[in-house]
C-alpha cells in the first residue's frame, strides 16, 4: 500500500472512533482497539482498553467531534504514528476544547488489520 493510501486508511479508522454509533458498539471497538491498548486522556489520566470501551458504551450525550491537520509517520512497516487536532463547536460555531491528539496504529501480522495501540490527548494552548 502506498503512503497516501495508508494515511487515508488510518485516518478513516481514527475518524470511525469519533462516531457515536461506533463508540456504543463493543464489538466494533474491540476490532479497532489493540488488545494491549492504552490511552492517556486529555486529563492526564491513564486508561486501559476495558475501561475505555465501558466508558464509551455508557456515555449518554457527546457533541460531534471535529478533527483536522492529520499527519501520518511510519515508525516501522506495520506501525504508524498519527497526529492531529480535535475540537468541538459551540453554539456560535467557534472551536472549543481544542486538543492535540496522537495515536499509534499497529498492523497485525496475522490478518493485516490495523488497530489502535496507543492514544493520547493534550489540551492545545488555545483550547480554553
């Protein structure tokens, strides 16, 4: 797969995780998140895969997540680093809660499926 197609694929998978219908579906989340997945949230708190899946399933209301400025770097042939910025829009259409995001995606050697292995959110300097 060429570099642009790989970037498009990983970005598509990342954006799936922003969708409510995916966040509420444990089967889909289990397919997207690596068994050893770890997240360091915007708050600085560390979460394991089980905690993240349970938390997402139980969330009631969440505004739509917007994302931009995606950049993909290959660490190894089957490991990719994705960085981007996410935000919500307030009622006036202004960006709020801007967050710098980093994800590490790993491709399985068995079925060649890409899964998120690590994710971190850091408040952007202009986020509040």
